[in-house]
């Protein structure tokens, strides 16, 4: 190796690691950015957006209640809210929780935001003695990213109900044992 090559290697800048997402509880000021996020890329129907907002409002009205929300911020992403997760205890079960909704802002995807949200949620649930986390999602193409995501973070499919949402649109029940 020539001395100039060695110099080049030595002086090459270290790759800058991407900033870690900061996870925090939901605040009232998050409602408008979350509304914008839910309508951003047309993934969710009007009805789904309205249900998602109802859960957010429930979490704001009663912290630590039926619906809970964690919010992610990502330095440099240029958005007030990089993503959020909504979850809550599953009625009539012991230690089972539902992950109702998880969304990352399109400008912040692939940066570990959703993984960080789930990790923080799981840490909170373990501290509460939770055993299982259930997620229900659709097999339809629009949700392909979600399926890949759950597979990657070790949330396996536990059951499939064919044609559940409509003909050709199966329900996937995904379940993680904590
Ligand atoms: C699914 C979603 C939440 C993933 O968010 P994200 O912040 O980009 O995910 P992360 O960066 O934390 O990714 C975590 C892992 O999942 C993988 N992953 C995420 N999206 C993926 C995709 N589209 N295809 C393949 N793998 C993917 C990542 O590679 C990563 O794996 P690694 O940590 O081993 O490298 C995001 O794409 C989204 O908001 N989609 C629209 C809403 C939605 O479908 N929500 C779920 C149903 S409510």
C-alpha cells in the first residue's frame, strides 16, 4: 500500500451514525402533527384516520388508561413528530396488550423510529407484567411494509382469517410473547 493510500484511509472521515430517535409520552401539542401524519401518504382511509384520532384523544384524556401513545422525535428529520405507537391493555385478558397503531413519518422511515417505539413500549409493558402483545393487520399490499417490519422485529404471524376485511383481504394476527 502506498503512503498516499495510507494517508487517505487514515484521514477518511468516520461515517456519522444516524441520530437515535427520542421517545416520549404523548402531549397535547402532538395532536395536530399526528393528524397530518395519519393523512400524509393516503395509506389510511378516512374512517381509519378518524378511529386513530379517537384513540389519540382517548390517550390525551386519560393518561395510563385504555389507550396509550408514545411519540418519537428524530433530530434532523425536519418534522415535529417522526412517528407514534398506540397500544392498550386487551379487555378481559390477563397481561395481554394490543398494539393498535404504529406509524412513522415518510421522511423518517428506515431510521429505526418504529423499532425504537416498540422497544420502549415493550419495556413499559414488561414493567407492568405484560405477557403478550397482539397486532392485527391486513395482508393487502399497502401494508407490506408493516408485515416486513413485524417480521424483522420478531413479531410472528399467529393466525390468519381469510377474507376478514373484505373478499381477498385477510386479517393477520401477529403475536409477540414478552
Ligand atoms: C411499517 C413502519 C411503521 C416501519 O417504520 P420504520 O420507522 O421505517 O421502521 P424501522 O426503521 O424502525 O425498521 C425496523 C426494521 O424493520 C425493517 N423494515 C421497516 N420497513 C421495512 C420495509 N418497508 N421493508 C422491509 N423491511 C422494513 C427495517 O429494515 C428494520 O430492520 P433492521 O433494524 O434489522 O435494519 C412504516 O413503514 C410505516 O409507518 N408504514 C405505514 C403505516 C403502517 O403500515 N403501519 C402499520 C399498520 S398500523
